[in-house]
């Protein structure tokens, strides 16, 4: 018979004329309960539709075996790969995940953090939104000693662990490659400089120019939302430039590919007229023609290390003294940036 009420251990106990404590111990596979009694209790509980109240149990134990994740958006190959790494590690260690996205909004991120805190997550893994201005909304977690791990887009905060690559070095290497190909007027397409990933890639870009005696030209810097549409708009502006740039370093592949497509529609030859370098090594980088030179970013490994670090803190709050974990990146040179430079005879 169907009923709208939740079946409890008291209902099972009443049906079998046993004490609730006996039923409770049997459902937890307690060794002091006889096997036959245990089988009868489990069978009756299943027949009656009893479900273990995991939430109530977690309140008593003061942990939920649940980890919260906040990412800027879910429709990115990088974030999908990082989440796959996080899920692999958390699943292997018996933790569930609650995943939310800030949609690049600071206010939405505040709401996500508050909701996850109220859901009693044991810890949080975060990649910050484009427009996050300060870290005040994480105080509710810090004040309760709930560990927080930041990855990719991180911030300086006492007691936090950040998992990143050396974005400064990667930006420097990408720009140096373009300079080695003979580029002198290099466009940089970056994102909101509040975020470390974009500010550090830009800093590396400027350092490479400086070391090669190329003056930084503000008119060649475009701060965008790093979308496909941003690439279309930047390409339109590049086509109006006189003289045109001979190189482009985009802080992600999505925008870089969009720029290539638009420039080629206008008859610009890539890389002969304009060499292009992207960032992230997303699948699209090998689909576009010519294939895109890019920086390989170990997204899945970053997710795995972030989750491993968090679980380490949950099991032992003194488990790590590291504040920043830096993973290796790799510049992958493809045809979009290889110019044919004539040698002087």
C-alpha cells in the first residue's frame, strides 16, 4: 500500500515487534545481531520502502562526505576536463559532488558559495568568476575551518591552497615564439585582469616584448570576455588597422580560432600575414585550419590534484603546508604560427 509518509526504523520495528535500536543496528550490519534476525529486518525494511536518511546521519556525524565545486561555466572543455579529474578522485574516496556555476558573475558566485555552505559540504573547490572583486563571501567557510581549494583562477588568501600553472611563463613563451618568427606588431587578446590567469599571461607577454626591444603598444591590447563573439569583434578591428599586426597571442583557444576564421574570410593568410597563438589546447585547436599553436594546460590533472589536496585536508588538517601547487605546461607549435622567414644571404 502506498503512503505519502517516509518509512522510519520505528515503523519497521513495530511491524516486526522489535526495538528500534535492534532494527537500527541490523541495518548497519552490526555483528551482535543474529544473521537470521538481520535478514528478516533487511527484507522487511526493503518491502516497506525504508530509505536510510543519509542527511540526518551526517548531521549526527558532523560531516556529509560531500564536496562542493564552483566553476565559472560548465560549457568549456577545460572545465569539463577539470571536473572529470575532480570526480575521479572524489568518487574513489567515497565523496559525492555538488557542482554549481557562477556564470562569470560575482553575485552568482556569492549565492553558489552560500548555498553550498548551507548544504553542509565538507569542503569546497573553486575557480573564480570573471568579475569577483573580493573574497568576503568565503569567510563563512574560513570561519568554520571548512577547507577551500582554488584552481586555475585563484586568489591570495591565508590558509588556501591554489592549483595552477605558471601563467606568466606560459605567456612569455607564447609571445617569445611569435617574436622568434619575426613578428613585431603583436596583438594580445586577454580577459578580465582581476583574474590571475589573464593578468599573468599579459605580464609574460609584456616581458617578452621588453626583452626583445619591442615597445608595448596599448592599441594592440584587447580586453574581452574571451568568447567566440569577442574573436569576431577583435578580427573586425584588426582588419581596420594600418599597419596591421603580424602576430596575435590570444589567452584562450576559443577566441583565437574565431579570429583565424574571420581573418581568413577577409582574405588574410594565416600565418604568412598574421601568425596566431592560442591557449588551453582545446580540441578545436586541431580542427581549425591551419592547426592552432597553443599552450597545453593539464586540466584533468589540475582537477585531480585539487580534489586530492582537499581530501588530504579533510582527513588531516595539517596534511599540507603548501599554499601553491604549480603544474607543468607545454607550448605546442603548430602551423598557425610558423612563418617562412627568408634568411639573409
